């Protein structure tokens, strides 16, 4: 059974919060590990997103996912010219799956690139059973 990554992340995050609230630290840890594996394996890293992506666990709210990332910009001569930091906020949209909001400066129109990269990543199908096995091996 496959589901889009954003759904797998959302349900896993909800399960982690439920375990945390009920004091089930064993399963909270398992869900936290699964989230870390999903983020590392499937969310953008490289191609300017050189520091990778992180799940902003402490900033999560019901009905959304929040990720942190930075982009390393290059000038026209191919030299690095600094970083911009961004928060990627994914909110539910009943008609279209989800909406993306990209915070931070729009240097060199980077927000469009980030929106495309994250939309593509979040829509990719994930095999639920394979991810569960991978998390147990980790």
C-alpha cells in the first residue's frame, strides 16, 4: 500500500504526538525515528539545498507540517554568495491535497524553486510497509 509522503509524515507525526501526550515514550521514539528517516530519505537535499531539510518538530501545529531548510546561492560566475533560510509550511487543502507557504527572502526567485522541489518530494508515493521495516532495522 502506498500513500503520498505528506500523508505518511502527517499521520506519523500525529501518532508521535499522541504517544507523547499519553506518556508512551517507547512508541514516541519509534515514530520520531521514522519521521527522521522519512525526512532524510525523501525530502530535498543538495542542488543548493546543501544543508538538507529538517522537520521542525517543536513548531508543529494540527493540520500542518513545518520544515526548515536553507539555500546556498551562487552568482553568475559560479561562486557561492551566501545562504537564505526558509520555513516550508504545508497545510491541508481538501480540494488539492495541500498548500505550500515558503517563508524567508525570495532572493533570485528561490521560493518558486523551493515550492517545486518540496511539492514533488511530498507527493511521491511511499510504501508504508517498507518504511516500517526500514525503521525497525535502523
